[in-house]
């Protein structure tokens, strides 16, 4: 029993030391001007639902909007292009 108690005590101490090291590393990074570790929030668990039909209830799935396929051309205009504004071909 004595050995088990010592192992548990060392495991607890090891965990506390790891937490201290992590906090000190975050503080060093903060002092250097870097960001520390982000604080991640735990996700909320869904409430217990007693039956399958109640769980199926909810908002209907959202439908995707159709793309507008028919574009009406109101006016056509031809624009002249100057040769001096075009890039020169420097290839072989």
C-alpha cells in the first residue's frame, strides 16, 4: 500500500508541475509579445430526448438558392484598345 500511495502522490505532483510549466510558457510568450494558448470553451451537450420522433423535430433543412442562369444583355459596346498599352512579348 505504501508504494501505491507514493506512485499516486508522484503522479499528482507531476500533473501539477506540468500545469505550472504550461502557465509559465504562456507567460513567457505573452511577455515576448506573442499570443498564449487560446482558451477553448467546452461544447454544450444536447439535452436528453426521450423518443426518436421528438429528436427528429426541428427546423426543416435549408434549400440552396438557384443560380440565375438567364442574364439579359441590355447593350453591347465595342471598346477600342491601344497597342501601346498592351504588354510586349518578351518570350523566345
